[in-house]
C-alpha cells in the first residue's frame, strides 16, 4: 500500500481553489487502486494532513499526471502558507478493526 501525505498550512482559499480541489478529489477517488483518504489537523501548529491511500504506485503516478492536479500545483502558493509531500510504502497495518472510516 502507498500512503501519500499532503501536509500544509492553509492560507486563503478562493472559488478556483474550491473547484480544482473538488475535481482532484473526485478524480483520485475514481482511480482503480484508490483505497481511502483521511484528513488530520494539528491546530497547535496550524497544519492539516490530507492522507491518500492507494494499492500501489500506478494510481499515484496517474494522479500526479492529472492536468487539474498539475494546474493546482502550479498555483499552490496562492492557497497555502507552506506544504510538504510525503509518499511512503506501508508494509504492515494491524489493529482491532474497530476503527472504521466514515
């Protein structure tokens, strides 16, 4: 499993941001190999972490080439006061199965 984290400090959002963000989210969720997305906040640091899970690298590469994603990426500093991308391979997950994503 591949975990793609987009860690950012929100700035000012506008209509274009909202439109692009929705298109990217819809595209990512429709990709074969998409598993889930979670969003966590760290209010003490003013950070948000949007975490996308995929079965393998193929959908990650497809998302990276998505024209709407590229357009948003070119304008990232309009909407965020800093960001970091972390892509990692998850080798093991376990638990008691009581945490179910809504």
